[in-house]
C-alpha cells in the first residue's frame, strides 16, 4: 500500500505512548492483585465481550475517511491504561484530602476526573495532530475509542469486585459476576463512549469553526456536557434500581440514539461536502471531475475496488483504495481551505495528496472505462 502523506507529530506519539506505558504497568498490577488469577482472567474475558462490536460500530461510522488505525489503537490504549490510572490517582488524592463520601465521589469526583483523563487524549490530538481531525464525526470516533478502552479496564475491576463481593451491591461469586456483566457489558457498554463523545463533538467543532472564541469554548463546553451526562448516570445509581432503570430508559437510551443519529447525519453531510469540495477542486484543474462519484459514494467505491481487483488482482485493488483515500483526504483538506480553517501545512499536505493521486490515476480504471495497459 502506498504511504499516505500524513505529517505525524513525533511529540504526540512519544508523549501518548509514554503515558500509556506508565499507566499500563500499575493498572495491570492492580488488576492482578484485585482478584485471584482465575477470576482476573474471567473478568478480562467478560469485559472484552462488548469491545469488538462497539469498535466495529465506530469503524462503520468512520468509513468515508478512515482514521489511521495506529491513532485509533492509541485511543483505545489511552482509555484502557493512561486514562484509568490517571483517574484513579486523582480520585485517590482527592478522597484523601477532601474526605468526601462515597456518594459524592461517585456522582461528582468520578465524572470530573474520568472525563478529564479521557478527554485529554482528544485535546492532545487537537494540539499536535489537528490535521487528522476534519469535523464532529472524527471527534466522535476518537472519543468512542477512548471510551471503549476505559470501559474495558473499568469493567474488569468491577467484575472482579462483584465476584469478591466487595462492590457493595452484588452478592458475590458467579451470581455477582453475572449481574454486573449483564448491567455493565450488555445493557450499558456504550456509557463511557457516549459521555466522552460530548468532548469529541466539542473538539470537532473547534476544528471547523472560524470563530476564535469558539475554538476554545467548544472543547470546554463539550467537556462540561460529558461531566454532566456522566454525573447524571452515576447519580441515578444512588437512588437504587428504580433510579438506574429510569435514567437508563429516559436518558441513556435516547442520548445514545441521538449520538447514532448525529454520526449518521454527519457522514451523509460529509458526502455532500466532499462532492462540493472536489467539484471546486475539479474546476481548478486539481482533480478529474469524472472520478468524483467513484470517490464520494460508498457503494460506487466498493464497486470500483471490486472492478480494480478483477482486472489487476490484489495490487490493483490496493491502488484503487489508495487513490480513493487520497482523493477523500484532498476533499476534506480543500473544504477546510474554502472555509478558511485549513491547517498550517495545508499547501504541503495538498501537494502530497495531489502527487499520490497523479501517480496512481494513469494505472487505474473505473467500471466502464478503458482498462489501462500494464
């Protein structure tokens, strides 16, 4: 596969990787010491059950302009280790000096610290890898990955505590594990991704807005909404089973449905936006107008890749995939240029995309076109 023209920030990669490693060592030790080895393994397996379906849902939303898999993996690892350990440390220090009750910690301290530790990944991404973010949908996807990773590790600890009977609500043993698994892994696995999505939406707005004040206020407002949603959810458990069920059906389910709607709407909006942006690029002689439909329509993209594979094998399919990806990247970049929100290295990135497009185009053909001589 051809290498994309992304300009990675070494600072982001190094800092995030170091913090993930620093968080992983103590978190793995905490997991190992919190339960017997067999229970820790069982808790890990059960906590992993919702991970793959949730990840696939976010990848489905991310089909138009797939984010770098390495960055998505970093988001998962950040949530699983750096964010969880950071939240535990801050909560522990706060509880030691503030002397708050368990209820206050659950309904206030936990939402503030956990959403901050999760949202920090998005802020670092905005600071050092701003060019990777093209709008609200990207913010939702990255937030989802962080939330999934956080929930995975947290669920391991909760499942272990449920077996040991130390969580204060479960009867212990397999009955306790079963109840916790049903509530956390089957009924509400989307909770943490949903909370952090508000911060992701704020970051996505900050990238696309031309209002300088909104660039600062949108992430802060998103974080505040994330804390409020998290606090509402945690606070509902204080009122027992009725409070939990009421919050689940009256708040959580509608909120999650709204997030799904926003993601689908954003993806459809991206198609219209890309059509307009690439159309403008075509008028400027930067991109073939005849190729726009094969790039912005998902079904047409799949058909083009299938045709390329038919005539050129796996290598032909990879060339078509690289061409479509470069065109999509060019479309997003050109859209931001037209809006006046392009990244600082817009010209260099644009030239890289154009060079990749121009190098691949003579070797590929779309359905109904003449097959190039190889």
